[in-house]
């Protein structure tokens, strides 16, 4: 059997089978850590699954390939402690690896490793749409707080927790089960969706936002807005965008997540100098797709 260091180096180069073998090799030790902190039960299994997904995203951050075992146990230890903090209902941010892992590179950069990115998305595509949506928001966007995800999805926080738990269980199993499979490249899909988003915002500034939406959005698209407002059709979207542009507010695209039936745009809101508090600092467009077009949009404003 190859040593851990060799498996880590291969995984960092995009060999998903090496990463799957590494996780399988250390699963018993990871589960032991979770048991020592959480006791026997589903919480310990959830912590191991959460840690496995963190390892998928962050294997490139491991600087000492020979230290894979201690690193994985540290990851599951932090995941377990995050669960304990949530159970105690203390108002803390549930970053799984706060203080252990660097903020950069972010997940989008990690996913630039083509084989690993395709492997992850193939596993995500196997989830049901409700499970996939909360997972994408939690792990692929800046909406990491359960409360924010609940607001965007219009579901209780408890439902967010339940769906994430189900998704982690299914996803961790799928990642290991499909490690050796060949998967379609998602690079083209993401690049195409980013270009599409950039063109939409360019069209808005050029006064042709409505025309740009015609190709992307279904005529009866439903939009859900912060504060509870709900609208059908593209007209309200155009009116709001034109109103913002008229007072000098611009949207600067910062991130795109593109799945088969979910599309997320993350944008900074750039306010005019004379009115710096006109809009919140950022907005997230969570778009659900059907037959390639957006049929539902949920907008989330980052708090000041």
C-alpha cells in the first residue's frame, strides 16, 4: 500500500482515487475522535462526514504530506467542536476549521484542480434539488450561516440543519463510491455561466437589461426578495435594476457557482460616493434552472 505522503501528493495533483483511499484509510481514527467528543450516535457520523468534505476541498492546503492522519483528525475534532457549539446555541460562527486553515485559497481556487472539481460536482449532481441547494450555498458561496441559508430558501433553520446532515451523508458516500469514475468537465459550464453573468450586468449598464434577461429567464419567473416580497415575471427585476442604476448603484460580480439546476451569482453592491449607505454591501442571486432557463430567483442581501 502506498504511504500517506504519496497519496496526498497524488490527491493534490487531482487524483481523486488517491484521496478516496486516504479518507478510507483514516476513517476509523477520524470516527474515534468524533466519538470521544460527541459520543455514539448520528452526531459523530455527521462530524466525520463534514470533515471528509472539508478534506476534499482543502487537501491542497496540507503542507506536510506525511501528516495526513493528524491533519484529518484535527479536521474532525474541529467539526465535532462546531457541533457542540451549535448544540449549546451560542451565537458563534460555525466555521469548521477556523484557526486551523488559511482563508485563502478559497473553494473556487481549490476547484480549479480539474479532476477534483469534476468529482465533487458529479457527487453533488446525485443529490435531490433541495439537498443540493443547501449544500451549494453552505460550501460553495459566502452564505455559510444557517440563518442566511434559511432566509434564502424560505425554510426553518432546523430544516437547513436536517438537509445538510442528509446531504453530507449522501455526498461523503458518493465521493468514495465514485472516486475512480470519469466525469464530465465542469470548467466549460462554469466559464460559460460566468461570461453570461458578465454580459447580463454589462447589458444592464447599457440600458438593455430586459433584453438580456429574455434569453436567460423564463417569462413567468418567480422572484423572492428580502423582506418577503414576491413577484412573477421579468418586469419587476428590470424596474429594480434600472432604479438602482439611476441613483448610481452598480453590481460587481465576484463569484459564480454553476450546477445543472442551480446558478448562484455573488455580487458586491457599489454605492455612489454621495450615498455610501444606499444599499447593503452585497447581494446573492440564487437561481433555480429548468430546461436551461431560470424559473425561480431568491435574492439575499448581506447585512451591513
